[in-house]
C-alpha cells in the first residue's frame, strides 16, 4: 500500500490530557501529524479533533482503532481528500509602505482573493482562506517583497458523506 493523505475526525468529551494521549499514539508509530485542529463540534459539549496525516490506509485504520480505545472518545472517522471539503487559513504581515509603493502587491491581493484585515503605520495584514496550494502560491508571490510574519492554521474540514455522530449520541443516552 502506498501513502496518501488522510483526515481523521475525532469526536470526544473535552477532557484534559486527551490531546497528549492522542499525539502519543502517532508518536509510537513514528507517524508525523501534518496538521491538527481542535474545536467545538456541532454537538454541545463535544469537541472535534481534525488530524491530517500521510500514511497507508492500514496504518490509519490501526490508529483510528487505538484512538477509539480512549475513554473520552465517542467516535473516530477517517477520510481521503476526495471525501472531504477542507480549507486552511493564513495571515501575512507585510511592511505598510509596500501597500502604497508597490502596485504589484495590490494586484497580488486581488488575484489571490485574499483580504486586508488591518493596516497600521508600519505594517498591514493579509488574510487568505483556501487550500494549502493557494496559500503556498500567495506565499511565493509575497516572499520577494519581504514577509514580516506568517502563520497558517491547521486544516478544517467537513466530510461529503454523512457522519452519523448525532444519531450515535442519541442511542447512548
């Protein structure tokens, strides 16, 4: 089997230490986490971890099985990229003078569908939401002008197929 990118969705109670135990599962198998996002889910008092890894389906099935053994975990799903809709967000901090002195910067912002979120005397901040390739393309275009700071979020995603987590929780009540 060959490696591919998988998005793992973990629905769990929000308990201290769970993130550490989940990351330990990947550590023991020497699998690098490419992206990690933890947030509230669509279900009250239930958190959702979005973990992106590059591995084989056999390994991801093994990992999902280990994650589901954690007491606080309600249900874990995994999907390949074609089965999800996903985005990342990024912020770029750039020197303010470039916004006014370099017409090309304005064109780059417009062409990349990014937005200026703030302008200060010394800097301005651009925000973009899109696929990793979109963010990397904008990074390459802005790099020659000098990027003061850059940050990218972890992947956020929803599956194309229905995940019956709400139904599952109703049966557990």
